[in-house]
C-alpha cells in the first residue's frame, strides 16, 4: 500500500478515517462481505451498494458529485436500514429507500437478517 499524502486533503477526509476504521473493525461484512452494487441511472454520481455476510447487510451510498441528490429507490432490499455513519437524510419503509444526500455526502447503514 502506498502512504496517503494528507497534505492534499482539501475536503477533511483525514478526520473520517478513524471512524471508518472502527466501523470496518466492528462489522465483518465490511471486510469480507459479498459486494452487491446498485445503481440509479438518473444519478451517475451516486454510488450505492450492499455488503452481506452471515445475515448482516451493510448499505452504503456516496454522492461523488458536488450537487445534492434527492432520490427514492423502489427496492425492498434497501428498506429498513439503521444509520451507522454519514451525513445523508434518509427514510425507509417496507419497499423503498428515500435519501437526500448533500454534495460529496455519504451514508452507511446496517440491518440484520438473523
């Protein structure tokens, strides 16, 4: 691995790394889970995905663009997550996920199917 040059960190990402490392340590699905990418064609800058392992699902959404995104994804697999980390507003019901993600915003949530 190459070291990160933090002198070029103009978005304050360095401060997020300790929290993300704790999440990764505490949720094995983030380390070893099967990755299931999701997409919303209308928003090419929105990266969505699931990681699953042993009944735990981790959902993540990252807005890679500067403009905020408001989206509803009609996918029952994305409903019912609890926030672990992130600055996106979200709502879920039994068959859809609604999100308001600021520019360069993110969300990580989990649920257990055990």
